[in-house]
C-alpha cells in the first residue's frame, strides 16, 4: 500500500506521475464507445468486484443521470443512455453465488440482457477475477464490445478484452482511484457530445 510508506505529499506526487503515464488515446476510445452506444441505442453493462464493484455503480449512476442536462431529465422524448451496473441486483447476485457459483454472477445476467452490439465495461484491478473473465469471454463470443479497466500487469482481462485502459501500477487503491478519476473526464466528454456543448458546440470537435 503506497499510502503506508509515502507521506501525503509524496503520495500526491506519485499519483501525478501515474496519471501522466496514462494512454490518452485509450481514454478517448472509452468515451467513443459509450457515445456510440448512446447513438445506436445499445445497452452498456458495467461490473467489477469490491471497490471496482462500487466504481461500476458510480459509473452507471453518473452516466444514467448526468449524461443529460438537468433541464432535460423531465423530457420524456429525450434519448437516454441505456446503462446498467450488474453489481447492483443484490438478490440476483446472492442467488447466483449461492446456487450456481460466484464466478457466474455477471455472465448469467449478461445471458439475460446482453445482445450483439451492446457494450461491456469490465473493471478488475488485477485483471484476473474469474467472474469478470467469464462475462467478458461470453460477451466476446456473442458479438458484444468489451472494454476493460485494469491495473497491475493487466492479467487475463487485458489479454481477452477488445479494448481497454490500463494503469500499470501494483497498488490497488491508486489503481481504483485513477479508474474513477479518469471516468469523470469520459462522463463529461460524453455529456458534451450528447448535448452539443463545450468542445462539441456547433458540431465542432477539438481533440
């Protein structure tokens, strides 16, 4: 744990260095895929374990609500982003974990919901969570697009995902923090595209 050995200022300096190492093209690809799902009215499914599971919930809440202007939330004709966190159906997760196996808690939900062209965002700091890998494998074999968020060496997820963003760092806390931090840029970028604001006003796009 970096925070156990680094003082506050050192920790912040390390975080800055790690952010500088991020491949910004992967950030743009992440935003592209979510915007394309909105354009094509496809579903986005997000999932992970532990801290990554709560990150999945955060992604889903923010993109579901904050991809629209506040003034448009009451507009029943406004096209919405169809997004669902597979970490949030507690009863279903407990039933699957108890009756079938914990490695089935995400893939079984995808079997009910997922269709070709949908987007899967799989979050695993280690990249080796069996339940995440099973869901991504199923998605790959059934025509869904898969995007992974990983840390450490990326594990098996980095090998089987179709695209992704990797934080090459052996510290779970900082990896999870960076995933969530960068997501907020993705959220803002998708918001700007949907609502034609900021860099996307009047059809203009500034990279």
